[in-house]
């Protein structure tokens, strides 16, 4: 017997709301922050190892791939900061209407980009 029932929701039709996309991004950036912190521990170990290892690490950090990873790490850090503030607003029982959720989601994304840009302008 053939099962002719439609799949729901159709992935070609269904569009995640911005709040859902931000929730997924929050989890992904959390994973990236964990990996980045392991890289930070590696950098501390290189500093402790001596001048030659420190200079080798500095050379690696100035390469384009490492600059891109650093930029992604800063973005992830700023995203977690802004999303954490958004959760604090929720903890006091505010902004649970659909309009407010969308407003704060867009505001969060704008602030993340601004804070990331400022941070990268200062450190790069």
C-alpha cells in the first residue's frame, strides 16, 4: 500500500523565522567559540614555550586563513554577547510578542555586525 501523505512542512516551502535562524546560529557560534578557546590555549602554550615558538605563532596569526578565523571568532563572541543580553531581557518577562521578537532579533544582528566591525578595526 503506497503512502501518499504529504510531508509536513515542505522544506521547499517552509521558511524559518528570523528567531529560529538566530537560535540555530547561537548554537553554531557556541561550538565555534569552544574551538576558538582551544586555539587560545594553544597560543598561551606557545607564549610559554619560548621566543622561537612565540615568533612562529605570530607569523601564523598574521596569515590570511588565521585572520579569517580570528574574525569569525570575534563575530561568534559578539553574537553570544548580544544574544545573552537578549536572553536577559526575556528573563525579566519582556518582549514576547511576535513583533518584539522579530524587532530584537534584527537589532541583535545589527549590533553584532557593528560590535564585530569595531573590534576588528581596533585589533587588526
